[in-house]
C-alpha cells in the first residue's frame, strides 16, 4: 500500500472504497454533483488542499469532467494536482448496466491503473523521488503540432489522447497540463508527430 501525502478527492463512496484498498491517504468524496450545493464539503476540500495538497481523481466521463472543472475553479489551482484515468469501455461489477457513456469509472479501474494515474499526476509518494521534467510543453508547441488553432485540431488531439491512454474529453488546456506532468517536450514532439498525422 502506497502512502501518499496529498488528499485525494473522488466522486463517490465506491470510488473511495476502491482507492482506500491501495493507498494510505485521506480520500474525500464529492457526493457526485452534491458538491455543487454543499458549502461545508467544499470548505473541507479547500482545507485539505491547504494543509496537504489535493489530487482530483474523477471519472473520465462527462459528469467527471464537470465536477473536475467546478473544483478547479473553487480551489486554489496551486494546491491541486489532476489525476486522469483512461477511457475504458465496460461496466462495474456491482452495476446491472454500463454507465451512460459506457466507460468504467474510478471504482472499475485496476489498482495498477489508479496508481499509475496518481504517479503521473505528481503525487508525493513516501519513499519515491520524482525526476524533474526537461523542458516544458507550450501552447506554441500545440499549435505547431496542429493540436490547436487549425482545422481538424480537435480530432488530432483526440487521436493523441487515445494513443497516450488519456481521457478523450480533456480540453486543450487540461491536456497541456497533463502532458507536462507525463513527458518531456522531446517525448511530446515525438508522440505528436507519430499520432497526429492525417
């Protein structure tokens, strides 16, 4: 079990239960969309972010991104890290039918996928050191690779996100933040060249 310094926020109790089986860290819930009207819960998340730092780990469906965007605007961004799970088709064992978008959520992910997502987000893990990233990927790099500001750039971003096993719903800005956590500028340029050609 990995001991993580930051508090981790997930959507619901099944997500929290899954995560608590693999990490030793405070795991907090948004109660899904309940966070929008729960000032006390939001105060708790802000306090946890100020004391320990916060990692947002929501599902890769539309609802998960709505909750992520809300929290990103409500909590100091300097205190927040973003962990993303990949788009994986399927349904959780406890459910009779798949979700509306047919994707697995946090609760349905294998432990190694969740741990990888937390590491890639920059979680502070006891006993592990992180190497510094060499060179930052910029919006200019996105433009030069045809990932923004050009006809078909959204499709090219989706292809690259799929190739990198990241959620396809990520905005260009969220994708840029995630890529700067995951790879060097050189690795990005190589991946963009391989996965964005028409």
